[in-house]
């Protein structure tokens, strides 16, 4: 990528804060939408089954649209592409609450997911480029800022829901505010463009092999995350006979653990490198899974879920960073990893339920524990391949972001 000539430390710091604000705005859209799903369900007059069908369309839209992000990045440059895609994503928040029936809601959520996926790829690609120029890890904290945005969006949505606000008005106001905030934030990101002689990526292409392997690590982490977020409260209630309030608190605690760990994760990555960090995280998540499946008291299970969150928190940010450095087409590789992780997030809750129906929730989280252990075994795929003179002497366990 080429572009700006002024890459002074002050400019790079400004670019880092700007891309962090973009991640925060992106997360706030998700939080704003999630809290109003009950209103949308009632407005469209849907049952639980038809709502579940509709909620599959964001992942479908994202999976189909994400491969286009690389082409858009190449054609218009990183800043212009992010500006357009982020605005489309924030404005798409308006659509679901307007849908009067199932077909309209499915279409609205398909567009919502497509714009989410493309803007996700664009901001992660630019985040990796910013990290490369800073030569230190920032991807974990960027994803932490996404979690902060999701918490802020959900908090505002909760207030609106308790006040009985019409979701159409709430989402219109939120979309306009987040679009304005996003456009301001994008002004500060790096203005990078593809080299004049660079070949444009295909409109649709299979992800490179390296991205598939990296995506497999992300798949394991996102599966554990989705299972824990959606099923931890049910596990405490059904397996350990915990009251509803304490069971719900376990989900909130897990989400907060993930956010805090991501915000603090860059220092750990800079100190120990991506491979060692993910291996250690895999050990923590595996220990957490074992604690969950052997727990006889709610406190032990909650500690286990906290360890799972702590262990997997930085895996997806590091997977995106590794994908961005895995070949000549960073956006295409990131799109491949994003597609795999989105798929994992889609199937994890239903897979846990299917296994629980056939066996038990304890067995389901035994599967989560095995996937957590896979992080220990597969962490090496996040190692950056050496290149250039003297690269053979580089310590490949050191963080890629701090090596030339």
C-alpha cells in the first residue's frame, strides 16, 4: 500500500486513535440493534422460529459480501472505502425496525449483514496497516474498542427500551449520530492506496490457504465465545440449579472479561509475541472449560467462563493481524478469515444446543474445551514468515508488529 508521506509518530498516533473510534462506532451499531430485537419481533409479528430464520440473514449477507471489500479497497483506497462502507453500515441500522413482515425483515437484515461484513473487513485491513507502521501491536485494543462500542450501544438501547421508545425513532437517531461520528473518525485514518502496478483482486475468490489455516484458529475462538455468551446463563441455571439473576450475571461477566482483556492485550502481545500469547490463552481457556464441566458450584463455573473469556479474547484480533500479513492481498485474506469466524459465530449456539439435546450441556462444553485446546496446538499458524535480508535470524515468536 502507498499513500501518505507524513508518517511521523504524531500522525501515526492520531491515526491509531481514529481507527479505534471507527471500531467503537462499528460496535455501537451492533449493540443498538441487539437490544431492540424484541421490539422488531413484535412489530413484524414473528414467532420464535421465524425470528430465528430472519436472524440468520445478517451472517448470510456478510459471508457473501465480504469478499467484495478487497476489490473496493483496491479501487478507491483504504480511507475512501472505509468512509463509504462504514456510512452504509451505520445507516443500515434504520432498516430492520421498518420491516413490517418476515420477507422485508430478511431483506433488511441481509443488507445490514452485508454492510457490516464489508466495513468490518475494511476497518480491520486498515487497522493492520496502521499496526505495521507503528511496529507494535494495536489490534487487540482495537477489538476491545469494538466491545466498548457494543456495550455503549446496548446501554443506550436498554434505556430506550425501558422508556418505551419506538425503535424506528431510536434507530434513526442512533444511525444519524453514529454516521456523523464515523465520518469524523475516518478523516483521521491513514490515507492508503494500492500501488499503481498492483493487480486488482478478483470480485469473488477463495481465500488463500494461509488465511484458511489462520481462520481455523479464529473459528475455535469464536465458537467458544458464542457458546459461552449464549449458553453460560443456561448452563448455570439448568446444570447447577442457579437462580436467574446470578445466571444472567455470568454472561455479563464473560462479556466484560473479554472487553478488558482485549483492551489490555496489546502489551502482552508486544512482550511475548502472538504465538506465545495464543498458546498461553489456549491453556487458560482449556483450564476454564475443564473447570466449567467439572464444577459443582456456580462460583466455580463462573470462574471457568471468565478463564475462557480471558484465554480467547485476543485470538481473533491476532488472527486478523496475521491474515493481513499473510500475502500480497491483505483485504482478501482478512475477508477469508472474517468469513470463517462469522460462520463459527453463526453455528456455535445451534451446535451447542444440538449436542446438548443429544447428550447434555456438560458434553457440549466438553466440545468447547477441546476447541480451546486446539488453540494451543495451532497457535503456530499466527507466526509471521520471515522475509528480506537477515530474516532468518528473526525470533518468530516475537510480535510481528515490532519487526521490520
